[in-house]
């Protein structure tokens, strides 16, 4: 569900072929509830853009599932009428509702205009991912001495970088800047999720255990 007038992106057709099917999810992930999404936020001049990124490795490789633009008057677009968002005309109340899951702050932006959000420590998160991949190498070597390692890739091969894209249509000023920065960071997070899920699916296949969502460290 995307409640916004801001342009959003979905998975490319080239990515769809790689997505796990429902059968894959059942086989690899059991029946636990879907892992909650992560959020990305950018604030410029009092306007905050928020993007939602799905992370559940049992279902997909990482995709966008919501985008919102919030200013001093509350939420913009047709989401301003969304019943599930209380106090839609109150910026702080809207942001507290939207930012209920860990949030990655886009680089170079103002702090969030509300307190209490769980902010992702990007450096610590990436370092933790590298540790997990090293553990995969060690666990496989211990379980299968002398066998060739699966295609985990180098432990430090997974990283994060922003990914620029086209400028948003129909926006200008601080709103356009906030959306541009937020979406660049969201693309980077989506790529990180996809890289993690690829390695995590391989781990589940070769070493067993449930698939785990991208592990994040908080500030």
C-alpha cells in the first residue's frame, strides 16, 4: 500500500524472476509472521520524506511498499484521508505513527523533527553483516571439512551506498530535495537488503535454520 502523491518505485521485471515464491517462503521460512519493514527518512526545511522498504527474506529480495511526505500541516496527498493514520493534520503525530520501525536517516539531512525513533547505525549494521558472512564461512568449514565453500562472496563484499535516480515529478523546493535524498538512500537500503537476502537464503539451504531479516544495529 502506497499512500502518497510522491512517485514511488517497484521491483524491476529483471528482479521479479529472482523473488522467492510463496512455496519458497513456506519451505524456507516456516509460518512466523512477516518480518516488519525498515524505514528511510530525509528532512529538509521542515519537510520530511519517508520511504518504507520490505526486508522479509522469505517473500522477496527487498522492495518499496510505502512513501509519505509530511510537512508542518501533517501528511500530504491522498494519505491525508487514511483512517489508519491518527491526527493526520499533526506533523509530529504523523511521524510518530509512520516511524514505528527502525529508520535510516539519509545522509546530510536535518535531524528528525520528532524524538523517540529507533535510528539505524549504518556502519555498525554493515559491520555486523560482514561478521555474519564470516560466521557462515566458519560454520560451513566446521560442518563440511574439505568441501568447497558455497558462493557466499567475500565477507566484506556487501556494503551500502546511495543510488541516485530521476528527480521527482510535481515537486519543487525543499519537498523535492527531501524526496530525492530519501529515495536515493532507500534505493541503497533496498540493494543492501537484496544482497543480505541472497546470502541468507544460501545459508539456510546449506547450513539449515530459518531465514532471518537484515540484522540492524541502532544508534
